[in-house]
C-alpha cells in the first residue's frame, strides 16, 4: 500500500517536474538568446557558445529602456490605485443604494466592459488632445482611472458582505467614508489585493493606448520599447530578448513575492 | 516581419477610419508654398523608421540633425510612429486638429491618403522650377511610385525591390553553382528540389503572402497579370496572368520545392541556415549578413522571371507627403523633404539602413555611395532592378485593406490548398470587386 502511494507520488512529482521545466523553458530561452551574438541567434545549442552582454549594452544605450520601465511602473501603479478607489466607491454605491434603476445602471456598466477599447480610442484621443495631455504620463493614467471590470469584481465581493455589519456601523453613527475605511476595506483586503494585482498586470501590459498618446521615447512605456526592436529591417531578436528580460524582471519579482495572491486572483476572477 | 499588420492595428485603423470619414477631402486649391524665409518655423515629421531601435532610427535622426544644423530657424519634431500605426495616427491627429506637416506613409495607402486626407500633389504646391531642379537626377520609375492619376502626391523615400537571397553554402553542398543563381521560376524549382534532396533543408520561400502585397503584385506583373486594372476600376487578381502565377506557386508547393513556413518565420528560417532561397525585400540584407557571418555565404540575385517574360519587380516602402496647409510650414516641409531625398539623404539611407537610392548618379560617386557600393556588391541586383521598377499599386476606396485581405486569403487557399485555383481567385475577385468604390 505504502509502496503504491510512493510510486504514485513519484509519478505525479515527475510529471510536475517536467511541466515546471517546460514552463521555465521559454524564460530560459529568452535569457540565453539575449546572451547570444547575432550570428548565433538561431543556434539550437542550449547555451551560447560565446556569451556576451552586448545585447544588454545595446538596449541600454540605444533606447531609454530604464526610463520606459520607470514610466511603466509609475503608470501601472497610479492606474491601479485610481481604479481601485473608483471601483470601491462605485461598487459600494451599487451595493448600498438599491432602487428601480440600480439593475439597469449596473447592466449598462457591464455593457461598457464589452465595448472593445479600440472603438473608443479615437474619441479618447481627441479628449486627451483637447486637455493638452498628449505625450504625458497623465494621458496614460487619467482616461483609465475607472474600470468597469474592477467595479464588477468589487460589487460581487461587496454583495457577499453582511448587511448587518454595515447597519450596525450606521447605528453607531458611522458615515459612508468611515464605513468604507474602517469596515469594508479591512474586510475586503484579499479581494482588493487580488484585484490590484490583476489591474497592475493589465496596465503594465497595455500597449495600444500608450502607442497612440505618446510621441516621444521619454514618455513611452516598456511595451512600446519592446516593439522598437521589431523593425522594418528585420527583427532584432538578441536586443529584443535582452529588453524582454529586463522588462519582465519587475513583474517576475512581484510574482515571486506575491505568488499565492496572484494565483488566487486569477482563480477568483476566472481569468487566465 | 516587415509591414505585418496586427489585429489590433487593423481594429485601430477601422476605428480611426470611422473618424476620418467625418472629414471630407479639402477643396482643391493651387496655393504654392511660401518663398524661402529665415523666420522661425516648427514642423512635425511623422516617421516610422524613428519608431524602431537601431539603424533606421539612428540614420533618420542623423539626417534631421544635419538638416536643421545650418538653418536653426526651422525646428523639426520627429515623431516616431510604427508603420502599421502611422496612417491611423495621422487620421486621429487630423481630427484632433494637429495635422502633421510631413508624414512617411506606406505606398499601399496612397489612394486612401489622396482621397481622404486632402493631400495636394507636390507638383501643384512646389514651384515648377524647384521641383524640376530637385527631381532632375531621380530615377523616373522611382518618381512614379508616389503618383496617382498622373500626379506625384508623395515623394518616394525609403523603398526596396524584391531580391532572391540565397545560401551559397547550401548551393555548393547540393552541387549547384552559386555563381549561376536561378533566373526563372522553373530554375528556382529545380534548384530548390536539388538543394532539398542533398541537404534536407528547405528549398525556397517566395515571400508573397503578406497583406502588404507589393511582392505579390510584382509576381502577377511578371506573368502578365495585375492585381488591379490599369484604369483602377476593376480588381483583376482572378484573371489569367495572376492565376498563372499562383499555379506556379502551387506547383512549387506540390513538388516540395516550396518551404512549408509562415511568412513571419521565413526570414528567420533563412537566417538560421535552414532555407536555401528566399524572395523578399532587399532591406533585410543587413540582418541576413549579420546572421550569415561565419555561418554561411549569403548571396543575392534578381527577381526570377516566368520563362522568357522579363521579371517586373515592384517596390515596397513609403513616400514622404506634405500634409501641412500653411504655406510657411509647407516651405519648411518641402525643404525637409528635399534634404531627406537629396544625394546626401540617400547616401545615409542606403548605406546605413539598406534602402535603395532614388538617385543612381550617387551609386559610383566617391563623394557619396562609391566606396560603400564597392564594399557591398550585393546591392547591384537591386540597383539594376531600380530602372525597371513597377509601381506597387494601392487599391482604391476606403475598403482597400479589406480587398488586400481578401486577395491574400484567396492566394493562401489557392497555393496551399487543393481547390480549383481559377475558381478560388475568381470568386475572391468578385467579393473584392463588391468592395470597390462605385464609379
């Protein structure tokens, strides 16, 4: 019996080890390619013949990659904070004040989530231009300060929140802000953390909107920086992989620190 | 790899096309650009080479800096926009009232740009004597690339022709003579089959499967076909010349001479040494040379022909358009366009980026490209094709990209499938014709 369970454990561990290695392989290949010379890029050897940091030197010298990383971090952080605040307020309003329009309003909000971003891109661009925000980091944050997805997610969490607790707080004389600050936020921490992670990753990976509203490399984000190595004159795989390695480091670090919460947040939202 | 258009780009273009439809073409006017002046002026220059890292961006920045250094009154803001995005961005900025003064736009957008963005023919706004003085030394075929209805709207800027790059090392291993590259498609097939049998590598990849159909159009033309009729009213990629060209491609596939690769991976396959021949843009030369260094010998040949019919190479690339309506800015824009397409401009563009010079008189001139051409003889087949260059024709109307998409989907189905080629192409032609503007 014990031998059988050990054999089963061995089998499953072997399978998981293989799957883990397969998952890590693209990352490994990215790093190895970043260390290869141009004439070695397509080599299938598992490690470079003459490893060099030339590609890293090239990306740091040729494109303001660190500046772009910094911009991306600022934009992703501010967007996440803004979306969390607006979502919390909106979800609270939806959960607390029910009237005959509530459902219709919420349905309308849900529908906006289904509108492809590209459809509203030009009107959004015109607004940004009118407010003279073109080529600023504000243009990347302000139009995305509210997220229908975030509101829906938090609304679901708030619906499960016991009304009795809120009513008790009201009886104790707490106002709405106090209820939010002292009661709801502390109790919704796991949901808020999960959502924050998802919003941060989405904002970090955003490519299209930044492409439209940035006009200079100094205000660009990392996703645009990566695209710059895919040129009309051929893809520069070595520098591209070096840039991708540098770009993935912050998210990788975040993942290492918040591994459990990230997995939870993906499971919670049903997204992959 | 090059000129690929992503789904996101297409969506964006669609969105901005909606916006663009809100503004009608500006009424025609014959206002000329202002005379030269030393008054300060700022212009914006949308350029897709600036949006890439490396040689394209460096060379463009160098040229802009050289242009502004002796005339500090002109300030040029180079705005980097990727090639797939540049038209969408120009449209959005037109709607936003921030019209760029000069824009580098892809030739396939020519009809849309002329009919929808209110671009004036350069020959109408530039004084005739200045136009003649500047374009005097240019290759006539090249000058025609940015022309529509007999008028030049965009001055050809960075462009290339189709080149058959081949791996001479694999040729030798297969017992083929690398000094005698295949000149016809029949010879290409024969060489590819020999190469495949001897080396177990892929034979040939004709890079004609992109929505940017410049190379496909060259293939059709070489077999007496066309993608669009000369009067620009009929889609013609379902007619016999084009169908014959596709039959040749099907034959390459069925015989095993044609590499089974996606367009996006063909260049990488060639650079990795796993592909014997590739017909593609000459601008990849530098990337190919880098990959081939110490690995295999890279060589280049002209575009293959169909038997005795002369090959008719087309061009890829883009032209410079003056979009400004302000005569003073138009003057500054024209001065910039002149510099970018000057002898010095093309010396930098050709030697540093790898595109073709619109001026053949600089090729052997020691003051310009002379030394570089001697060191880079591989550019010769490309230069030879320049004199007999055929225009990459832009489909008309606002559905032009859908038409190109229908065309390439049909070509893929016809080449790689088993259906009746003539039927597939004819049906696609009918679908595309329905999207053409009504006369």
